[in-house]
């Protein structure tokens, strides 16, 4: 519905204090993350040796942001969440700790040569991609299956990552149609998704942000997933979605 967000990459600055968000799905999404990490941690979490300092710095950054909010109580190695659940932090597994605190998934990108590489990730809610296929791959290969991600977009995204400042996170959002309401939607590259653009019962949107960690200089790509039943959209939202999907189809 926002013209300035419609064209790729559709980046805007994050308002102060608005990087991490808590919404009505908070407890349910964190419960789903806990379930996934209990049963299939190797599928939703990966950290290379070189990314461990960045993962620790990311946890520290998130804790500092949460401590500044009224909903979280941070005391030593324990955090009390807005839903009253107490979480004991595990310094040896910072991404696991993050999975118990915030709805966002996190991808850590570190520059090697001319490109940023996916060196660590907590990806409990993938939108039709598989962490194992993208881990330790550069962005050009990660987005290889996205038709609109051409050489021009790749160069713009790389310049964007190079210029992300620690004091100014950035964000964008997308809109995706699904028939299956599951948040965990992995899909291998050899089995691309046939998106139910006109008939999907659910509309899924990812609020994606880019944050620079000042000490390790890694870029964090965070993903806050929101999903609603299409029938719950207002008339204005439904009209905006239809225009968005028509424009996306015209670009393909």
C-alpha cells in the first residue's frame, strides 16, 4: 500500500526503538520456536566458528534493546518476558537464547571478499527456503531462485549492506500468499513453490531489518513474521494487496 516500499529493495530507516517488535502472536510464536528447537535444531539453527563472536554481539545488542523497553525485565543472566516467562540466558548458545526472547529470526552476514556470506542463522519461520542450502553461501547464490533478483538488484543490495551504519538500522517488508498456515515452511530449491497468489487463504508478511554490529562489523538480517487470514483484511488492505500482486506478476 506504500508506493515507496513497493519497488525492490524498498528500504526505509527504522524509527528509534522500533527494531524489535512484540505483537499479539508473541507467546504462540515463541512456543513454536521452542518446539522446533527441541525436535529439529539442526534444521533451524546454524553457526559457523567464525560467526560465534558476532552471535554473542547480537545477543548483547538485543538484550540492550530489550532492557530499554518496559515489557522486559533483565537481571543478570535472566530475562522475564512480557508474558511472564523467565528465561535463563545461555552464553554458549546465543541464538538459542534469542529464540526464547524475541519473535524475530536472525541471519548473520559477514563480508568475505566482495560479497556477504550467511555465516549463522536462527531461522524457525522460513518462507519457502531451506537453511542448510543457504548456509555459508553468498547473497547472489542465496537469492539465485528469485527471478526479480537480477544482477542490478544484487549490486544494489551489496552496496546497501556495505553502507549500513550501526546507528541507523533499515527495514523493508514483503507480502506472500499461502494456503498452509504453518510458520515453518522450508522448501528446497529443486521444488519451487507455486504461490497461490489469488486464492491463498493466508497473507504472510516479513518485516525485514538490517542492523550493523559495530564490534564484529557483521550485518544482521532480522525477520519478524506476521500472518493473517486473507478474509480479515480491510477493503483498503485487500485492494492494496491485489495491486501489489498484479504488479509483482507483471514483473515476472
